[in-house]
C-alpha cells in the first residue's frame, strides 16, 4: 500500500509499504478513505527523527476484512476510527468513556496510509448519508469540543466565549450554536474570525487588537456563562477565566502545560469553575453524528483544503505555515 513516512523536520515521503495484517481475532482491516491533519500531527512531523510508524488519527474508512472474533461489524461497513485503545473490560470502557480507562493499550494511528488495522471496539459506525469527508471530522474536530461543552453542562441560551478558531475552536462554535447557545469567537487572525462567523458565531474579537475580557463583557452584558480555551497557548486559560460572569465555568481544551494562577482572585472569590476535557467519549461521537445529519451542522465548511495522499506534504505546509487562509486540511487517501 501507499503510505506517508515522516523523515524528520517536516520532510515526508509517500512510499510503497507492506499492507498491515490482522493479528488478533478482534481486529479489522480498514481501508482509509479520508484522514484529517491535526495539530498533534503538526508537532510530530516537525520532530527531527525518522518515524517507522504511520501517523494520522482522524480517520473515516471502510472495513475490508474482519478477524474471526469480530461479531458486530461486516466487510463493507463504513466506520470512523476512535483513536485511543481502551482495555475493553473496565466499567469506563463499557460506557465508552475510554479516556478514563486505566489500562489503555496505545492508540490506532495509520490514517496516512491506505490501510490500517484496528480493534473492533475502536470502529464507530458511520451512517451512509454522511460522507467520508465529513466523517473524519466527527471524532477529534467535533467530538472533542462536544465533550468539553457536555461536561460543562452548556445550556441553551447561554453565552459562550471560544478562544482560538482553529478546527477545534470552530467546532466548538458550531456545536455551541447547534446546542442553542450564543457564541463569541476569539482569534488573532481575521480570516479565522470570518470562518467563525460562518459557523454561527454571534460576535468575534481579534485578540491582537482588542482586550478579550472587555469584549466578552461588552458582548454578553454580564460576562460569559462558559468559556473554552481552544488555543493551547500558555496563559490563555486565564483569559478564559477573565471572560466569565461570577459563577461561570471555563474549560481547558487546547493542551498546554503552564499558567500562573491566583486561585483566590481568579477562582475562589468569583465562584467560577475551571475544568478540562481531553478527546471524546463514544456518546459524543453519536451526538455529533446526529448534529451532522443533512440539513444540520455542516462541518465541511471549515475544511479549506483537501489533498490526495501523494500531496500530503503540501497539505502539511499549508496547515503549518497557515498559507492560503488554511484552517483544516483533509487528506483523501483512498476516497479519490
Ligand atoms: Zn486530531
Ligand atoms: Zn478500560
């Protein structure tokens, strides 16, 4: 099969590689149709070393072979790949809350190759009426902000401030609006703010020109009910807190490792809650599928570029250098 190999420092070659094979009875062989390029991929491809494994984790595809122990899937089924491999046994895994499993067994990557092998329990059904292009956005891009907003108890009518209008932030705007909230989107790049308005944001704020907390208060009247940090920037969670009304909630979604917090001033004295949310649970996927049905949310509007697997290096350049007003890039692997 054809697959992308990372040669270090952003160099990628698309090469003929051995087809993966089913090694355990609970596994399936999946033909990859589409795979999104994610912020995580940006970091990995930029590392200096050559990687032997195939990356790519925002996958939609079709089952082409099944192990002898597979009971719930058949050849020909359309699926979305859930990245994290849980133990499959614990209560959390039984409930689809795989990020809580204490015995996770790695992850399913390989979306930048024509085939991958995944355990049956990592393959979530993709309804016929949702294209593969949309399908690959249903896990990370939509499911991740969906889980953050679900855990934060977002209610219809609430005012939400979304910091960062990359794919996850735009997904947050779209899902917040779909759930009946009002959204203000924040970014430093005007073309991303335009995309957020296209996703239904009622207001936008350019953080390079405006004070974000002031803009949030001016827009919401009393401060936001909920804010989401989708930037991954150090300290942005503090801005998320500063946007809140007393009693509001802030969620950290973009990964960063540091902030300088004064708990009394920024949390305790204002009765605000600071939380976090990583990736998605199965229920978030199913709810995003419902939001994505025809006539509903169209996540494809954030996809600015689609490239064939042979041109994946160009897709990464567009994404990393933010050229051509790039927001989200999808790689067409076998969906050509
Ligand atoms: Zn991702
Ligand atoms: Zn488990």
